[in-house]
C-alpha cells in the first residue's frame, strides 16, 4: 500500500475537514503516466506544532480509521454504541458525523476508501478505483437512503450490521473479491505512540517476536550498535508461566466452553476436565519472556540488564527502530508520535534518512511523524524535507485544530525554516506568559 492522502473531519480536536497529502506537485492526473507511484509520492512527512495543538489528534485519526477496518466487524461489536471520538467543544459536533477517507494505491491501482460514522453507527461508506482513466464506484452505502450497492465485479452483496464496515466484514471473508484489498490496508499500517505503556507493550511483543524468529538477535544488536548506545549483545530470559496464571487461564477457558456448548451437566464436566488437562500441557510450554541486555564494560563477565534498567533513550530507540525496520523491509505506512522524544537529533536523522533514501527504502515505506524538534527543519539537518513534506498544527480560540502545509506559505528561498517556525511565522507556537509564572513563584498566587 502507498498512501496518497488522508482526510478527516470531526475527530477529537479536529472539527473541520483537514487532509495530509503525500503526493508530489508533479502528479497532475489520476495516475502517473509512467505508472511509478513511488516517484509520485513522498516517503516522509512531518507534523510540527506546539503542545496541545492537535498533532497527536491527526495521528489518532489515522489509527481510528485503520482500527475501524480491522475491528468494527469483530471486537467493536461488543460495545453498546459506536466507538468514536468527535469534537466536544461545541454543541453540534457530537451529533454530527465524523469522516475518514484514504486515497491510496493497492497493487498498482489507485483507490479511494472512506466512511462516515455517528453515534448510531456507519452512516456512509464508499470505495472507488481507477481501472483505466476515470473513477469507478465499487461500493456505495448510505444509511439515510437505505442504499448498499456493489459493483458487479464484486459478486454477491456483503451483509453487515449497522455498526460494522463492509471492508471490515470483507476482511473476514477470504473468498470476497475485496478481501485482499482489505488485508493489504490493515497489514500495511503500524503506529508507535509516545506513551510509556505503549512502548513497554512493544518491547514485550519484541521478546516474543525474537523467540519466534520474526526479528533476529542480529537485527536488534545491529540497531543498538548503530545507535552507539553501548549494548553489545541481546538475549531473552525465559521463565515458566506462573501456576496461578495457568489455573486462571484454565478456569476462564473452561467457563467459556461451558457457556457456549449446550450439553448435559455430566458430559460438560467430563469434557471440561479433558480440556483442562490438555490446556495444562499446552500452558506448561508457555513462558514469560524478557529481554536482557549486555553492555560493553571492563568486567570479565558483565552482568545483563533488564528493560526496566535501561535508559529511556534505549527503550525509545528500540520501540521505534524495530517496527521501522519491519516497515522498510515490507513497505507500508508507519506512524510515530513525538518521534524526537528521548532520541538525539542525529539518531533521529539516521531514522529519517533511511526512509528518505530510495536505495535503503526499496519498498517505498512511508513515515508520518509528529515532532517538536526544529533541528529537522534547520540547514544543519542532513535530511532535506521539501515544503510539501512539512505540516504545521495550530489551535484556534475555539479549541479547533488547524493543519497547514509549508508549501501554502510564501516561499523564501534563503529562509531558515526552523528559525521562522520558532518565531511563530507558521503558527503552532504556544502563547507563553513568563510573567504569569513569575507571579506565582513570587506570591504563591495568580495576579488578576
């Protein structure tokens, strides 16, 4: 999948419609004349702005759209109402629809897929492609008009509930003509958040991935050595699953089986005992895995360190670098919130440079990131971002996030973008009040 643009309306602090566009200015037609979509799109885009201006809200809108495709036909059905996050600072947005639209390339062909949701469920959904020289409608759904229409090339109609997307249902139907499209969309997306809990979960899954062979020890060690963190070797510590957890898992699975299988009490107990015994064998093979790090030192036998003993910089680098490596190897869309958090600017440049280099990024993976780091915008940075790759968030007095592209501002060929950004020329800079802080320090109270 190659992303051309993403449009969102009415999501968290985003009230009005905004769009992140990754197409190069040279793309003037529905598709490039030479068919080279990689050359027609950017592999990098950065969102810059002050705290609470809505950078994370833009990335969260991405995450919501892809999560809806992945989960609205399954785990989301357990909720009593439609999962959504509308703008809350006015009287209309909570009852208005939220819109999400992806303009993308799948298997060399351009598609537009989008949907609108409200508190009831899916209000509209659409899918269009460009098989030759014009748009073709593959799916049209409108709740108000009671329309659910499929192009004849998609075969039979897919039945859905009011709160599930057709594309999410197609993800479960392997014989559906749009199953491959749906699978490519969700499997081509990954996101890394700045929250400590998210990074910890990333590292826990990394230990399992290493044990399963999805990511090798050599991969991790090379990434850490490239960052010059001082880690020379990585290993995994394995411990048996605690007995109390094993018993809890067995009870949980047995209860599920007893609720779903309608048999008489005696047969149910017999079957439950048999399942429990089989589960014990399986659970004994499961272990709790933890990463262990060996640092460079002078001791002959250096002790290993756990993740909890590692620096924030090491954790941040691993949490970002490993999924980045996977994206570079397979292609797809990779999002990182506050990419500069706990990373040195030069280490950040290494990561951005890998996506910017077509020799390294042979599958045209795309990285969209948020950052406070103006170094990336300065002449000192070795990674050159064109104006179309630089986006700014700002927030109005009504609490509404606005998104603008550097390309929309007057061009200054010799201007220092980082300096102009820090001076507030592009917005996104908080209106600070040092005197207010000083008054609190002096008097212990705010002066009115």
